C-alpha cells in the first residue's frame, strides 16, 4: 500500500464533509487523516485527505469523488511537489529532558502549572519522531491535526480547477450547486 495525499476543493455548504467521508466508509477505505478548512474564497472549502491505497483504488476514489455534486476539484499532492505539514499540541511533564526535546525539534513551548505545553509543526515523519521521543518523558495529553498540503509554486489548485469549471472570480454571484448527493 502507498500513502496518497489528496487536496479536494468543495463547496462550502452543510453536509459536504459527511458525504465525502461516507464515500470512503461505504467502500471500506480508511482515511488516515482528514483536515478541512476555509480557503481564500468563502464559498469554497479545502479538504486534505490522506489515504493508504493502491493505484486502482485511488483511481476509483477520484472517480467517485468527482461524482459528488459539491466537489469542485481534486489533486494528488506529491511529496516532492508540495508542502505538507501537521500540527501537534501536547502536554508533557515539565522536565529538563522535555524542554531539551522541544528545543531539538524546534517546537514552541510554555511552562504552565507543572507541565510543558508544546506546539510543533512539521512533516509527518518529523512529528512522529518527536512523539516517539516525548513518550519517554510521559505524554499527559495530545492533539494532532491531520496533514495539510498545498502545491509549491505560483499555480494554485483553485486557479486550475475553478477556472476550468467557470466559477473563478464569481464571488459576488450566487452560483452554488444544490446541496444533495447524486
């Protein structure tokens, strides 16, 4: 199996996340990570979905995603051609070792009420390595985002997809698609 990161532009409307997630569960595919947030266009949200699939299954996922009414565009984020980061928030025992580890991994931290509250941003492998080392000092609480990714360079996913779909630069018009699944 191979890890694939998909960037999916969707209409910013109720129920879209549930429809996309159910597409994967109906087919028995597991989502390793899912991050959703707004874009520069208030009518469009961006999902970053990390999957562990083989080539044919990935093709099926792309085809099925495109069939959803609210999906505007999909692009696979290749690691060499994109910036991919995760956010980690963790509380650990406030020890010299935990401070040292936080500094080693370039994490921000504050000492509060006997614990060290740490914020780290990095590539998935860096975050996993940092977590592995933090386990030795005792993790008290942990929150980890999914991967967020965007292509390197001047071209944007919105430029490529919204322009070809004829919806770019129409933020003043109400051209939303009906909120249903076909």
